[in-house]
C-alpha cells in the first residue's frame, strides 16, 4: 500500500507518519530529506530553497513503482507530497492544524515573520488539499471521489487537534476500509 501524507509545514505530518509506521509495518520516506538532491538555489529571505519539482517527482515515481513490485507498504510524507502522481497512490491524507498552534510551532522553529505569514496563509486556505484536487486526486461524483481515469481515489483531511492516538485511530479506520 502506498500512503501519502501532506499538509502545511508544522501540521504534524512527520510525527503522525512515524507513529503510524511503528504500529503497522510501513516504511516512511521523508521527502524533505531527499529533495535536497534536487536543489536549485537558496531563498534566504523565505528560509527555504527552490528545487526541480519535475525531476524530483520522476525520481519518486520510479521509487513507488519499484516498491509496488516488491509489495512494500510505504508512507511518503512532506508538505509537497500531494504532487505525487495520484495514479500511484492508494490513500492521500492532508493533515490540518489550528492556526494558533501552527503559529506557536513556527515561532519555536525560529521562522521569520514572512515565512510565518506565508505558511499560515497556506493552512488558512487549505492549499495542500486544493492543490491535490488540481493534481487529479479527486473529483466528487455522487459523494465518491474519482481520479481522471474514473478509478476511485481516496483523499482525506485529518484535523490534528487531538491526541495522536485518536488521530491514528481515525487513520487506521480509513486504511482498513480502503
């Protein structure tokens, strides 16, 4: 099974992915650790860097195809993981978090005011979810989500506003039902 977990920076994707993987024989691929190989240039003001998204996604696509041949269970997580080809993904989770809690997290991470503002806007507009829809993760038809090939695809928003065990229970129920 291939699970993708995306959402705003600081929403809890890494923590939730790691906890889920410990309980259920899944490997976790933290895309932020791989993407540096595709770095183009630093953006010091934004406290980030630009990278070659197309070549990065081609690399990840090859890795997913290899994993599927080997029947591996993998979680790919990052704030840009929703750009992975939906035809290769079994379930996409978008993790959301309260704006006040996110702001506390960004201050703790020592983000500058522009980076805090930009990341809070991403969360307030639920941008990761809508970008996933644009990527082909789902079109609602009579209450069901379908991708562009009319294959049922599962995209779920999970609120990170309760204890991690309860969040994991929600994710487990969804995974078991799909």
